[in-house]
C-alpha cells in the first residue's frame, strides 16, 4: 500500500512545466498522454485500495467496539463477584478481561492505523484527480496550439514556395510575356494589311465608278446613251402638262 501512495505522490508532484516543455520539444502531446494514462491507472488502483481499506476500517471499528463492550461487561462483573466474595470467579473474569482488553487495544490500534491510511488514500486520490484534471486541460490547450503551429507552418511553407517560384519563374514569365506581345504584334500587322487591302479595294471601286460616270456623260453628249429613267419621267410629266393646257 505504501508503494501505491508513493507512486501517486510521484504523479502528483510531477512538474507540470517540465511535462509541457517536453511536449513542446517533441512537438507532440505523447508525454502528456502517457502521464494521463499513468495517472488514470494509479487513480483506479487508489480507488480500489481505498474501498478495501475503507471496508477494513469499518471492520476494525466494529471489532474494537465489540471487545470494548465485552471488556466493560467483564469489568463490572468482576466488581460484583468481589463484592459477593467469589474470588475464584473474579479471578477467572479478570483473566478474560485482560485478554479482552488486549484484543480491544489491538483492534483499536489497527482501526487508527487503517483510518490514517484510508485518509491518506482519499487525500492522494483527491490530489491526483485535481492534477489529472489540470493536465487534461493542458493537453487540450497544447493540442490546439500544436494544431495552430502546424497550420502556420503550412502557411509559411506555402508562402516560401510562392517566393521561390517568384524568383525562379521571372525568366519564364518574361518569355511568356514576349511571346504574347509577339503574337499581338503579328495580329496587328495582319490587321493593318487587311485594312490597307480594303482601302485599295475601295479606291479601285470608287475610281471605276467615276470613270463609268464620265463615259455615260460622254455617251449622252454624243446621243449614244439611253435616257435615264429620271429623264423619261420628266418628259412624261411635261407631256401631261401640255395636254391639260390644250
């Protein structure tokens, strides 16, 4: 039983800062989890031992009270026997009283000793429960911190990768930009060529139309051209007007 309490005291007295530091150094909560497992096992043993010792305490107490009651009865009987002059019976009763008193004292000593041990177990149990509660809370906080740290490490790694890519990819980006500009220049040149060709075609069309008009005008002067539709309409209108005057 002493080794059980000593083990509990070792867990209770464990330095919480040292446990946290070891967890940080290993970048893991394994140290805390191991402490929690040990504490839970020890706590379970303490509870079983406390239940056993608690039962023994009650037994010792009951036995002590039984022998005390019997010894007190022997003591009263001896007085009565002496007063009655029954010395032999008084002598026998005194012998029983002495034996009963010894058993009474033994049970009393065991009761007191077991009671102290029981209280020590209960005290160790309460302290270990409090320590276990604290370390569990620290474990949850540590897990959250480690999770945040890993998240930030991933972010830093991503940023570093972007920085590396930026440094390495400048030439590639420049070449890609030059390629795009080259394609734009080529497209612009083609556009200008098409526009110029269109202008030439328009000029050719306009020049031909002007020449055709000049030739038609010349044919009219020579009386070779057919009158235009507008001229025919004017002549028809004039004929109608003359007829109406007549």
